[in-house]
C-alpha cells in the first residue's frame, strides 16, 4: 500500500492524542488515531488491521489530513445537503 508519510510536531501530536482520547464519536476518534499511527511510521495495512477499518479509510484520512490539516479529520456529513427523509415521509412511516 502506497502511503505518504506524515510528520507531526511533538506538540501537535500531543494535541491530537488528547482530542482522540476525549472524542465521543468513534469514527472521528479512528481518524485521529490513523494520523497518530501514520506519524509513528506504521504501515497503512497495519493501521487498518489494528483499528478495524478499511485500508481505503486509512488512505483517505491521510490524504485529507495532508490537504486540510486537522480540519480534514472532522466528519463532514452535515454538509451533505438537504435531508432525504422529510416530514411527509416520517408521517407516512409512523
């Protein structure tokens, strides 16, 4: 698996680790842990195996971190547009 190297400043590494420990959302925590382990030169396959995620998730997370920084680790589903299940749908299903 071809993976670009991440190099974090020690203070940045400590900050990301603190955030990962406090994070309640499991998916967001995994993204932080991916970056932290990539900084420690773990391979993409090893990271995926240890965290129980897909290797594509590892590659995508690293790519997003390299282009957007820490903001790339935040879940962006809220920007997904209008909700597909509107009130009419909810009323018909009740």
